């Protein structure tokens, strides 16, 4: 007999004996069953991690720390890009010394840049 068959058999036996109980006991059992079902629905809605009171603040804190870390990393990357752009623009705006025009590497870079 597997678990589902055992559950079905037990439920049938309990349902058969229910008719023999006094009305007030039946009412209390029905209320207890409704309460248990409601608690089960709520725990399923909350999920296994959020269902525990202490884990909610810890999870919120972890998410906040992760968001702040990602934001900081993004802003640092943006600052580096801005710094590189400033250096590049300064180099492009500034006058080139005469030696630069005779530099073979500079000449190759100019030819490569004009092709692309």
C-alpha cells in the first residue's frame, strides 16, 4: 500500500466515524480543519523562505546590500568611462608635437583609423 492509498483509507475511516460524534464535536473538528487549511494556504503563498519571521528581514537586507553593491559597481564603471573619455578628448583637442608626425606607430594608427 502506497502513501496515497493509506491516506485515502484513513480518510474513509475517519469520515465513517464522524457521523457517530456529537454535533458540537463535529463543529469543533470542522473549525479546526478550516483553520489548518487556511494556515496551509498562507504558508504556500509565502513560500518556504518567506514563511519564517526571522528570514524576512535577513532576505530584505541581503537584497538591499546586493542592490547597493551593484549600483556602486555601475557608478564606478561610469566614472572610469568618463575619465577615459576626458583623457581621449584632451588628447584629440591638444596640439600634437612635431615629433608625433614622424613616429611610425602614429602613422600606422592614422592609416588604420582612416580605413575603419
